[in-house]
C-alpha cells in the first residue's frame, strides 16, 4: 500500500493517521517532492476509475494560470500537465494491490481499510 501524501494538507494527514491507527503497513510518497511519472499517474487513474480532470485541483493558482478548466479534455495532455505540476493532483491518494482511491473523507479511508 502506498499513500500519495502532502503533509501540509489536513485531509492527507487525516488519511495517514487513520492508516497508522489501523496498523496498516504502507509507503509514504510525498508526491510534491517525488512526482509520479506520466505512466504512474495514468495507471493510478485507471485503478481509481477516473480521468485526470476528475482528480485535478482546479482552484490552484497554477490551474488558473494554465486555463485548466477550459483545456480540451485530452487524457494524455492533462496527465502531462499534472505530472509537471503535481500540486494539481488531488490528495491524498491511497494505492493498494487491488486499486486506488482518493481518500479525502473517512468513508474512502474505511473502504481502503476494509478491502485489506
């Protein structure tokens, strides 16, 4: 199990704390410091069952600078932009052997824990 984590984000910290409390073994990936490759992000999006625009942080200043809301919905192009600007990737993301989930709420974290 791996958590794509931003320690400055309260949702990320809460998900990490829930994993710790449950005694789950995982790898922490501070994705702003160690951004995913395009292939990794593509795979995680497939595991989540989402498109990049579904997990993009559209209110980030860089999203506004890039005109992301109005950008053509081309999966490869969005992935390229998100890899170049990892702050645009919604957090936290928990990747398991079976799939992945954006774990922004207790229900999503429970889903991950129940699937172990």
